[in-house]
C-alpha cells in the first residue's frame, strides 16, 4: 500500500495518476470520483469529497487533483484514503493508500 506523509492543518493537493493493470494511462474524461479518509477500514469517513471537488482538467492524461483544506487535515495519526473512480456502471475502481498525518507542533 502506498503511504503519504502530511502535516496536520497544512492544506495539500493530492495528485492521482490512474493507470490500468498494464501500466498504461487511463483516459478519465467523463469519469466521476469520490474520496474518503478513514481512521480504519471499517470506520465511517472522517473526510468525504464528492466529484465536484476534483480538478479534472488533465483527465484525458489520467491525472486528477484533489485539494484538501487545512480543516480537512486537522487530524493526527494514521488514516486510510480511498479514491473511488467510476468510468461507467460496469467499471468502478477503488484505490487505497495510507496517510500519516503528523502533528504540526502548534
């Protein structure tokens, strides 16, 4: 599982490049997305972002961006991110990663 380290209360833009099983870029034009950040896999999401939050200006090249605000990241500890990609009704993918949020020292 991929791991990402961030600082508590520090706004961050997550950049995702989506590829198929062969490592080829997937054209994400027309796809919809959802993002969830959870304290564990069975917990309710602490942060939820719907499709409208994503920057899809480079979706044709398989790249999407998601801004997380300082209030989204007003957390500390290890969380689990889930990016849900819906290309069509028969093609829904889920990508998981670990996000380690370190206290800012404020």
